[in-house]
C-alpha cells in the first residue's frame, strides 16, 4: 500500500510539477479575464459615445431653435438627426426623452436630454446620459429690456 501511494505521489509530482501544458493553462485562465475586461471597456466606450452625442445633439437643437426665424420644431428635428447619425437605430431609445423650451421672459431657449443605458450585469445601476443647453435668442434686443436680465 505504501508503494502505491508513493508511486501516485511521484507521478503527480511529474505531471503537476512540470511545465508541460503550462501555456494552455495560462490561456484558459487569462482569456475569460481579458474578454471580461474588453466587455467592460466596450460598455463604457458606448456610454461615453452616448454622452458625447447627447450633448452635441441638444446643443445643436437649441441653437437651431434660438436662431432668428428658428422654431422649436427645427430644434427637435436637429436633435433627432444628430442622434440618428451617431447612434443609428439605437436613437429610437431617446424618443420622448429630450425637450426644448422657448423662455419668452428670458429671451432664450433651453433644452435637456436624459436617458439611461442599462448595465448588462446584475446588481449595477444603469448608466445615466444627461445633457442640457441654454442659449439666448439670436438678435434678441428689439429695444431696451423692461427689467434687469
């Protein structure tokens, strides 16, 4: 019995103590970790891209609504076109989540956009995409203001 245990111990030292197959073991252990890291980087790159596009789209939309002769409708159209150009079909997730308002007393236009990107991992809160813009009307002074602005 003692010889059998000794043989098993010697054989396991040969198999486990050598370098044979070490590259495969390292690959099997590290590959999922690298894939997970790539997935996390991809998710945050997508979130950054959404933030960039949301800020650009709402700023352009507010500018279109604030120019002389511009309307709220032209601002909404510009926001939608910017989102669709950068996000493609994913832009539909933003429908109803942005708004542009003319503020007559302040002679300006304000716009806001807010959206959540779900994080595909249990227990994590969604990633928020928020942006806003405020611009004065172009050539807004028909005369002196009635109060201090």
